[in-house]
């Protein structure tokens, strides 16, 4: 296998994958988790989706990585889709971990329930800097529903406000949908960050991948925090040829 | 954590939770399982939904219980919803275990498939005392589908006819839907007491809870019989802050 | 319990069940896996659905088997439905393992997504002998998604082209739908051979069984290859009274 490149979602930065990288490494799989532009504590937030994508492409190219298993989590799914358009020759397989697979021409905000979009719109307007922070009560119940309260608090402390522009940018994904890069969808079965059913991750997002491999594991949207060992194992199953 | 109060569903009484209480206790969690009015062997059946609710409220208040994790199973979901309206200050969290979360103004019968409602209507008319008893063949296949035949028979012997009026009473749930009590939905993933899909427990019932915590476990509608140790563990995960 | 009769799906023959039979046997359950007419390496392909059914009936009757747990996998579901019409008195229970439960008057092709049907139509026309072979890329991603590449290749080598006529034959299933033979649906939860959701195995197929028992296990459409020990255990749970 190649190198895992792990692309975080909203509010996270590359450090979210620290434990997962350790478990992948202990099984002989090198892994690398760059932080997107506009993300991470104390970084400037004035980015759009293009800058997020470009920062990941640059991190991969600068390191000379090839034969990549490119993993996108949540919002990160929109980024790995665009990364795959730019450097398809470096990517051995795409893995979407409860991640957005947007329809061509859509933004992330176009594909979440209207009540979620309204909440994010309001929060971004109140933020003063066009960012959105997930409220703790929602984080605790809907994102780390498989964690104890201490873990919920500790991990919440690792988050930082999400620049909202990349979530609003409508993406041209025609090239993505023409690629024949192998792809997997890894579904954590208790993930309710998107409400199950009509608006759920699976099979709504996964079905858009055409021929894809499904891998499932128990857990919430945040298995990199609540079960990094199990996640590493399932990433290997999702990422292998 | 507080005290678990476990509210049984149709055909059951408080003794259905005996093994679950033992497992909760062995992990340091006190638990109490009252029997609703009109339920239990040899009790008179002439009750309505209000009497069911009042009997649970009385059991809680008489014992002076506070900081309650109030768990409702199946029909018990309709009762804990109304209990929460009466004594919200005593309830730390609501847990719906494959339970009805009725829409305001609906009865339980309004929210089951028409073929089920027709069967219950017929059985109640034939009963002579406005009760319904689940036929053994349905119990064995659709309620304890994860049990062996001996367990299916033994547990069927613990059931008693369900007063039908509480299932027909339309409930005013406006106050319930205004409460901000934290709530969880615990889903046993092989439960087919309601048919999966359009009429299924999850996400049909769970989605009505607004912001809620999802916890899942393998098993049938009757995990208190078929896997009480696993149920106790998942109740702790569903019930913690 | 009785004897398990295991009926394979498309592209397979009776040898697909070799390991499952070994595990069933080690737990004291005799099992037998006939190969349908028109299936197996080097067998002539000019069969229709009736010949497939008759060959299984003959295999059962010749061996004098009674008290059968009749298991159908995938396409095999259409065959066990018709076998049950012919020899209901020999069948103790039907088990559908991610199998087709066709509507009366339908063919298998009528009940798969239009894009799948179009692919099969094209492949059968190109075959020269009215057969269809699943492409390896689809086998690897959508059928044995829980296998490693070596297992995917090895098992693909055990397949042979499927006669297409039996998939196109429209079946009269009125008698099947009048039978009261107990029935179970065993669902491998990561099966994407049919796309989950609108076209998925469960609950679309299972719901047609009326009162049925649901049993679930992790895994792909091909758990007889990827987890025969787990499959044997779940067949026992699905097959018991």
C-alpha cells in the first residue's frame, strides 16, 4: 500500500488524526495529516474552498508523495474531491469517511438540512469574522455521541472556528465525476452529525461514488477521537487495493 | 449519574427489567422498574393513558427520586413523554429504547402500520375486556428474533394482555415538545417489532427528539430478555451526561 | 433441527458453501449444497428458471431429505421460493440470505436498478451464449468489499458465467405467497451488491416475507467466502425453530 494522507473536516486540524496515525504506523502504514489553510488554532480565517484545496495539494507535492490513499472526513470530502482533480496521478484510492460527496455545482451548505443551514448562517453572521463554531451541546450529543463527557469536553477544546466561505462555495466537480480513481466509503454507523435517513451520509453520499467499496464500523462522526485503533483498522480495509 | 427508572412497554411489567437492574447495579448504577397501572399479572385492565402515566409519576415521587435517567421502552416511550411533562425537574435525561415518540395529538395506534392497527383492533374486540395479546408466532419471529425457542416460550409466559385504551388515547404533547431535557435514543438494530423503513423505529421516532444522542446495540425489540448485560452497558452510555 | 440445504446464487455453484458446511457440521448440523442445472464449471448453460428449480427439487427428493432448512443466497432466493411451492411438506423453514424475494409475476431483472439491468443485457448480448459474467472490478468492490485482494482474486476464479434466461424469466409466485412456511431473512449489513436504500436487500426484500425473523451479521454479499464461520453461526440462529 501507499501513504495515507488524512484530510480533516470542519473545526478540526491535522492534529485530530494524531492517534490514528500512531495506530496506522504501528501496523506499518505511513500516514500524514496536513492542516488546511484557514484551519488550526490561531490561523487567519480568510480562505475560500480553493485555498483549502491548494494547501493540501501543496503539502502532498512538496513531500513528493505518490501512491496516496487520500482520506477525507466530513467537510474534508469536498476537499479531497477537488484535490483528486488536480493530482489524480498521485492518488491510488480515495476514502470518504462520513464525508460529503457533493453534487456538481453544489456547496456543502446546499446539502445539509435547511435547519442546519439556517443555524450556520446565523452563527456566521454573529461571529464577526464569517466563521461558524459548533455549539458544545450539539458537539456532545450529535458528534461525539459515543464518548463520555470528559472526552467530549477535551476534544471540544481542540476545535477552532470554521471559516464559512469554503462551506458556501459552489464547486465545479465535473472532472471529479469523470475520474476512475478507485474509491471507498467508510461509514461509522452511529454518526448523526447529519440526520439519518433523507439527509444521512449513507447511502446518500456513498451512492454518488458509482462503483465503490463500502466499509462500516460502529461509532460516531468523531471516531478519530473515540476509537482511533478501530478507525485505523478500517482505514486499512477501506484503503487496500 | 442518577437513578435509572425503567418503564416497560406493552404486555410487560416491571419484572421484565430484573436482569437489567442486576447488571446496572453491579456497575454501581441504582435502578428501579415500576409496573404501570393496568399492567402485570392479575391486575385490573380498566385504565387509560393518564392512569398509566400517573402511576409512574406516583412511584417516582413516593420514593423521592431525583436526577432520574428515565427510560421508556416501546409503548413506554409514550408514558415517559407524559411523565416528563409532569415532573421535568426530577429528570436528568430521557432515554427512548426502541420506543414511541408520538407526534402531538396522536395515539400509538395512529403511528403503527395499518395492518398492525387492524390486527390489534380485531384482537381487542375479540378479547371481551378491551385488551390485546400478542400472538406467540409474532412474538417469536418479530419480537424475540434473537432468542432461541426456549427463551421465546419462557418470556412469552411472562407477558399479560395489554389494555387497549392507552394505545388509542390521543396525547397532547405540546409541553413535551417544549422541554429541553437531554434525550437519547437507544436503537437495537435487529428490532422488527415495527417494520424497518417507512414505519421503523429509527430514524422515524428518533428524529422527532430534535438534538438527541444516538446509541446502538445489536439485538431485537426484547434485549432486556435476550441481552440484559449488553443493554445495561448501553443504557449507561445512553444515560450519562 | 433438520438438514440445511444451501442454494447458491448467480456465478456460484455448490462449492461456494464448502467452508460453511464444514462449520455447520462441526456444530452438529448436517448441510448439503447442490449445484443448480446450468451452473458450475463446464456445465452447459442452456437452462431456464424452471430447470434450475427442478434440479434442486430433484437433489432434495433423491436424497430423501425432510425437515429441511432451505437457504437461498441472492439469485438463489428466487429458486428456493419456487422449490417451496413444489415440496412444501419437506421444508421446515426458509432462510433468505441477502436474496431476492420477487414480487409475483416479476423476473430478477425486473427488480434490479435499471443501470444494472442495462449492464447485464449488454454483457449477455456480447457473450455469444446468453450468459453474463460479473466484471472483476465490480466483484472486488461491490461483492467482496470485506475481502483482501488475494481473496477477491481467488474467489473470482471460482465463478463461472451465469445463464441469463433464468434471470429474465417472470415467475408465478402465487402459491409461494400463500404458504405459511416459517421464514427468516439473514442480512449481511455491508452488502452493496444491490445499492442500499431504494433498491437495497433489506427491508425491500425482507418486508415481502410477511411475518419473518430478521437476523443480521457484518459483512458483504459474499460472507460464505469472507466469514464462513460467522455465517454458519448466523444460519443456525436464522434456521432454528
